[in-house]
């Protein structure tokens, strides 16, 4: 798996935090080094943003945080929800672990599930997971005891573990490697997917046998590709129809703004594309601002999609007017969406056209907002 950006890690963490119920009792710390001493107890949930986080004591609720390095040697009564460069859990977590990092290491006890995304994942011999493990990484070592199921996506996967239920392994990347050591036991079925079959010894240790499914990398079948294109076109047509007919006043004013387009209109677009992601990242790092960051991220990607739609609507109306066929608006809208989205799927050229359409549409939407604001 290719190296993920900090923004993707943070967004994933934010998603997990957003799903986590809040507690009335909570403590927040922000510092270079945050160290909970061995005899120290934090009651309730603990929110932290730090360079280094060390837990030798006890957290009475959930630990939710972001840091460069995180080491848990003590006890966490709730969930551990963190993003970091390096995460090491040597102690005890009574709830779930949900993490995003460059390196994740487990030497301790986790009573429930683990969801981990990292470049390198190490579940060592001393580790115990009470429920299921779900992980994605470039290198994944699975040892210790998993008292539930195993689901892994990785390029190089090594398993030397006692797994109570099914083990599902999907190999990705060019240098795929799967090693199942002879001492491994699986209470269900070993299901693995990859470019080629792997020689696995001691299959009698797998209660329900082994299933292998070969696939050709990440390439989709022609039927799946066609289905994805059709779905994208239908979704775009629904959104375009909604804004063209349902929000007619907004769409008309936006198209009027686009008709007066000039290169200087791209300056606020570039500012928008640079500043808003920075604000989102800052809010995510502060932990407290995560809900607002998620809303802003949804707004950001929604506006990007809408900008492309508005550009296509404008070009469709422009073409319709030039051809003198202004009575067949909906038909032209359908044709415009279909032709545009087919062009967007073309290699290289499609990306360029889609980018230009997005920048053009954003200029109109931003100009519309500025004009409306000045009229208030």
C-alpha cells in the first residue's frame, strides 16, 4: 500500500471520533510531551494533541488524540482512537483501538476490536485481541492470539497466530507475499486473494480449509467499469436537474457569472483550494474542532463536485443557444452530462478536462456568493 498522506489519516481518525459518543467528563491537554505517570489516573475521556504521548497510568474513559509518537504502557478503560507516526501499545485497552499511523505495534491486551491503517503493522507474540482485527498496511505481521476474525489488506503478510474465526487476506501491490507459518491455527476458513497461489503447509490446522481466489491486480472488469460510468452519469444528471430546476435562481445567477468569466476570477478559486484544506487540517489537529472539520471537508468536496456540474450546465446552455434549440433544455442537459462524463473517464485528457471544468465552475460559484454577499 502506498504511503498515505497525513490528511487522509486525520480524516479517517475524524470519522472514527465523530462516531464515538461524547462523555460529560473529559479532560483535554495540548503540549510537546504529555506523560501520564504510573500512579496517575485520568477520570473520564482524555483528549490530547502532543508531540509525544506516553501513558503509564490509567485513563478512565476513551483516549482520543494525535501525536508524533504514542506509547501506551498503562490501562485505558474505554477506546483508544489515535493518529500518529508511531503507535505502540504494550498495556491494556478494554475497548476498541482505531488508529491511523505509519507504524503500529501491539504487545499488549485489547479486549474488543482493532481497526488499524499503517504502513507497517506488527501484532507480536505477546498480543491478545478479544474480538476482530481489521488492518491495512504495506507490511503486516500477525502473531499472538486473535479471539475473533482476521481481515487484512497488504502487500507482504506474515501470519503466525491463533485465530478463532475466519482469516481473510487480500494481497495488493506488485511484490505480493504471503507466509503462513506452520504453528498457525484458524478456527474457520483461510480466504486469501492475490495474483498467484501460495504454498501453505499444515492446512489441517485450519478448521474449514483454505480458499484461494486469483485476481488481476486492481483492474476492474469491463462490465464493472461500464456500471461505474453509468452510475456516475445518473448521479450527475440527478444533481444537475436538482440545481437547474429546483434551485433555478441560484443556477441562473451562477451561469450569468460564468458568462462574464475572466482569468482574474481564478485567483479567489486558488485561494479557496489552498486555504480551506489548511483550515480543515488545523481543526483536525486541535481534536476539539474535528466535528467542524468534517463538516467543512464534506462541504469542500461537495463544492468541487457541484462546480463541475455547473460548468457542464453552462456549456450545455451555451451550445443549446448557439444551435437555436432552446426548447429542448432537458434533452440537451442529458446529452451534455453523458458526453462530459464520458470525456472525464478518458485517460490523461479526461483529468485535464475535468480539472479545467472544476476551476471554471468554481469561479462562477464563488462570484455568485460574493455578489449575493455584497447585496445583503
